[in-house]
C-alpha cells in the first residue's frame, strides 16, 4: 500500500509526497533528521493535513505529480473537501484512490 500525503509546514506552506509508512515519513520531515525532503529541512513539517492510499507506487507517483501541479488555492480546496478530488482529477481517477483519515495516524 502506498500513500500520498500533504503536510502543512512552517510559514503556512504545503508539501506533497509519497510513502509506504506515513508515521515514519512524518517523523523524518518534522525532526530535521536529515532524512526528510530538502524542502522540509528548511520549512519544518507541522501537521499531516491530507492522505490518500492506493495500491502501487506508480499510481501514488502520478497523484503526487498532479497534486504538486495544483495551485495552493486548489490544494486547500482538496484538503477541505475531498469531493474536489473528482472535480480536479476526474471521476475515473478518483476511483483509484481512497481518502484516509489523518487523525488516526497521530492519536
């Protein structure tokens, strides 16, 4: 199982990535361990704000690319309301991903 995630970072910035282990990846981004992305080394990750699961890396990479291409305004709409997913990416694409609750990842 692969996950595509959006993090809210210091300075009200957003970061999108993929992983197989969301909790580990969030720790890497937020603890400045040197294992996080270059972006999150200078803009510390503060909160996981959106998460989608899919069956393989190829689908995860495609979604990551498409989310990164969105404007910040559209990303915020996507975070707020998952129904925007089908609007931005199409119904067929929406069926390949499942929105996961972020609260359960970090009790």
